[in-house]
């Protein structure tokens, strides 16, 4: 298009002789103005067309990029939510379970103190240690029995709840291991009164059971608890 316009302009301005130039001075000036106006309009229309084409191409590319981005966005899997209903008795058993755990802690301290006196001094231990160690150990066994009963029942009652299931199960298993340890320590208690080696074994088993139970107890406290 521009080549044709240039040819027309060149042809229009080509010299035709002195006489022709003198005769056509006024008409040529008018023709020059008309031709320039025509060229300007055509150029403007051409620029508009080119601009519109560029805009359409840009919009098309943008839409293509957006579509491609939407296709490449990773889709996250939705987490399955399971509704679990607990009975009122679950809450009551949990309250009893917690209070039994709280009361066991000072009993651990009392058993350790009295047992250490018996281990170090034997029959020469203070009267308070000799008289207190047995009842303290019995109290620990009783509270552990309550905790075992309420804990296992609540574990079965909440078996369909996936939230923190592995953590609760680990807690229960550790407590059952501690139960077995305390039972063994109780069996050794009679022999511990007559044998120094049995007293030390009794002490080792009892302290190991206390350690396992404390780890299991701490698991259910924040910030260690996982639900």
C-alpha cells in the first residue's frame, strides 16, 4: 500500500516542462493538499487496523496464558472429615482418668522416698518409712487399676475417631507396660524384705515402671500431645 502511494506521489510531482508547471501551479497545489489528506487518512486507518490486530493478538495470548496457568495449578486433595459422637460417660470416665493420674504423681514421690530408706537401711529404716511404703504402693496399684479401666474403655469407645488415634494407642500401650512392671514389683516385694538383691531388683523394676508411666503421662500434655 505504501509503495503505491509513493508511486502516485512521485508521478504527481514528476516535471512536465516549464509551460505546464506555470499553467498548473494553482491546481497542483490543491491536488497536493488533497493527496496529502488522503494519505493521512489511509495511514490513520492502517494504523488503527494494525493497533486493533495487536490488541486482539495480545488479548488472545493473555487468555491462553491464563488457561495454561489454570491447567497447571496443582489440585489439593480434600481431607476426609469423619464425625464421631461421644457419649456423656466418655467425658465422665475421662475426668476420673485425669484425676487418678494427678493423684498418682505425689504417690510416686512417696514410694521413692520410703523405698530408698528401706533399701539403704533395711530393718534399721525409720518407722514412718516402714509403715508408709506398703500403703503407698497399694494406693499406686489401685489408681493404676482405675486408670487402666477408664483408659481402655475410652480407647475402645473412641476407636472410630482418626484424630490422634496413634498417639492415644501409644499412650495406652505404655501404660499397660507400666502396669505389668508394677505388678512384677509387687510380686517381688515379699522377697525384697529378706534379700538385698531382691530389694534392688524390686527397686529397679518399680523405678522403670514409674519412668514409663511418666513418659506416657507427658505424651497427653501440651505441647507434646498430638490430636
